[in-house]
C-alpha cells in the first residue's frame, strides 16, 4: 500500500508561494528524488499551471543540470489535476481527476506501489482534514514573504504531529518530515 506524502514549500511566516522560494541545485535534486519515489502527484489548478513552466526547461539547453533533471522527473510522473474550471489539460502525463479527492487518494493508496504525492496547498488542507496524509514534508525557506496564502488556513481541528527527521540544505532551507498523529 502506498504512502501519501504532502510536500510543500513555505516561508518562515507560513506563506505558500512558488515564486517566493530559494531554489538551488540541492533543492532541485531533493525534489527530483522525491518524484522518483512516487507513482503520482496530485495538483490543484493553480499549482498545476505554475508547474507547466517545467515543460519549457526540457527544451532549454542553457539551464543547469539539476533543473533539467527535475524537469524530466516532473514531466514523467503522472499528474492528477483537481479543478472545477479546467475542461482539459494538454500535458501528456497529466489528467483531470475523475472523482473527489478522498476517493482518488484511497484508490491510489490501494493500487500504487510507490508513494502518492500531494503538491498543492488546497489539496493538502483537504487531505489533512480527511486524515489521509501519512507524511507531511514542510520545506521551510529562510525568508519572510510580504504577501501570499497562509499554509494552514481552513484546518478544521487541532492536529498533532510526530517529527520523523530533519534535513538542512546549504542555503538555509530546512526540510521537516512529520507524521500526523490521528486523534492527537
């Protein structure tokens, strides 16, 4: 049975904004490895559209190798997109979700051998509220954002977590690996 991993970048003040991070070779390598250990990633519309940027990196020989490696990994992994407004997606490895988040996660958990990733703030919140997350990976960037969405808005109840491990990157990024404690 697959493990459901919610992974997201966040600033010190809890803001989720894919444009406010400090991406470098080490971080790209980390996420390339995370994708290699998964069979699928779930995105909401906004994050999916932001991630489409990586399609352009595949064709750009000027990019650094770690970015190319990440672009190959993100291009390859099946992406399931949850949206009420998108009618189609044109990335070959992407598809629109056919059901609700809960049934999709439960089905993937049963049928996939590797991990299932959740990479959008809104889906992470929903999955946490449904107690469907096995591991939460917070990638904390050492900066304060002046604006943006707070990571844990709309959490319905107090949740407790067990710290599994940490990883520190050379540029000051801190990766925290947590396991939700059901009934905390």
